[in-house]
């Protein structure tokens, strides 16, 4: 059973940057990976996903500001977040796709097979 662990969250002022990391317990090079976020009272939303061939997808709200990347040799996923806004405040979760080799389509959280425990990001104005 895969285990994922996020790190790198914290508090930052608007306009600042954070880099989230997600370490996995198993080889992930053959699975699509993604970042999602959630605020209390709202559904979990897709932020960015990356397929096994490096193809990426981003939510419109973060395009041009966030960059997802993966380092397969370290089984680690990253999310570089720049120009942060107060509306980016949320719990951020990494996830592994539930199916081997599948592309992650439409930032769909329902496609996730495993989740990390989350890391909190707070952006103050």
C-alpha cells in the first residue's frame, strides 16, 4: 500500500513563494501524480497533475504561478508556488492515481488511489 507524505507548507505573505514536496513509499514513475487542495466547507479541488510522460495540467486559478514537477529517481513530487494569493490558503494534498499508467484527466480527485495527510498553506494579505 503506497504512502505519501507532504511537507513544505507554512505561512507566507501575499506575493511570496512556497515549495511543497511529496515523498512516496513506493516507485511512482508509472503512475500519474497530483496536487489538490481543500478549505473547510468546500470540496477538494484539483490544483495540478502530472502524467508519467511529464504532461501537466493546471487549474485556471494557478496557471502561470504554480509549477508541478516530479523526480522519479527520488519518488518525489513537487509543487512550486509563486505569487501566492490569500485565496490559495488551503490544506494541500498530494495523490497518486489509482490506475497504473493512466493519464490524470480533468484534475479529477475521484481518480486518486492514495492520498497524503496534507500540509497547510496560509497566505496572508
